[in-house]
């Protein structure tokens, strides 16, 4: 969903559908058949759509030329499927991760250039999460490690450095930086979500867990999403979507769990204002939109 909640985009294998969202009604306005392989991630970027796919490419599509079938830029970003993609709030940096074990940083300068590659993970990098300022990044991988990275100046050149590697018992598909001092992590197949907090030595430690539903077979490509305006975290786990409220004392409470009674093939997005939750699941094969209601 676009920042102003006016457009929704969805992919079906190698195709992109763009819908206008007006008065809470979806109307399809474009259909793009521009990939040779299955699309994995869609993002809105400025006045463009970004799509990534199984062959490791990232393509940029103009929203101004909404009926165009021609991409305006293409990056052959990775050697294998792209599973993580995040954009900083200044919208001048894109970060991608892949089954090829790499994390790459991209900046726009007469096209898109890779400014740095991190190769320390030993297996698939499932998910990325960036803080609000865009200078702290976390990643999780099949190698059962979480990396904490910070952007630092090195001779007037900004570089990303790994400042902590955290070993976990099980791999996880999703994590989220809630603040500079706090992040969440969902281990695969578990009925709880882990909370990590920064200690006095500037190292993250697991401090608690919160109960969630759906601890069965799971799939990636539905990242955790935190909406600060509502202190609300979306955490997909198995066939369930857990809506978790962050409280003032850094406690977390699972307020609602939506069981779609499907298998792990559930994908979705919460609007930036937290007012809409958009999902698609394999069992129903429908796009469903739920609206946030503040019930006293």
C-alpha cells in the first residue's frame, strides 16, 4: 500500500497488479507482466514501484506512466532469490538480502550502484529491519544468527559494520527493530516471540518472550511490521497473524490473533498509519482488507 493509502499493489507469480484504493474500494488500474520469474517483494519508492524476483533482479516501474509495461531501471542485484528488501526513510538507500547469503546496499547515482556487500552470513538471509534514522540494521538467517549492523564514518566514507552476532536456537524468518534499543524476533515453529533489549554494554540480550499463536510450518516473505503511531506490531506465524501491542514499559501483549485456517502461504502488509491490514492467503485466494477500530 502506498504511503497515502491510495494504491495497493499485489503480485501473482511474475505479474504485478496495481489497484486504486478509494473510499475503501479497490479498483484495478494496471497489470504489469514484466518479470521472467516469480516476484518475491513489492515496495513503493517515491513515485515508483520496486519489484524483486527469484532470479535476483530488482526492477523499477514508474507510477506516473501507470499503464506502461516497460521498467525504467533494472538491477541484477543477487545470484539467487531476493528475500529481504528495505528502504530508508530518506528514500536514498535500498538494502537487499538473498538466498545467496549476501546483504547489499544500493544508492542512486546516475543509476543504482552497489556501495557495499556484507558476506558474513553462512546461509540464506531471510529478513532485514532498519531503524527510523536509517543507521542501524538487523538481519536473520538460516545459519541461526542475528546480525546487528551500524553505519559508521570511516575517513569520511559511510560504511556498515557488524557490531554484534547473536546465536539463536532456531532459525527465524522475521524480525523487527522497534527502536534503537529494542527488537523482536520470531523463531520458526514456536508459540512465542522473543524480545531483545540493549544492555549497558551496548549489546542486545534476550530479555523476555510473548506468547503468540500459529507455531507450525511457516514461510517467509511476510516481514514483521511495527507502526509507531499505534504501538502495534504485525507478526505472522504459521497460519496466524498476531497483532501485538507495545506498552510503555517495553512489555508486549498479543491483543489479537487472526487464524486464516490456511497453510503457511499467507502474505500481507499493514498501512503506515496502521489503519488497514491487507492479506492474501492460498486457501481463500482473496485479498482481504481489515480496518483498525478503536473500541472503548
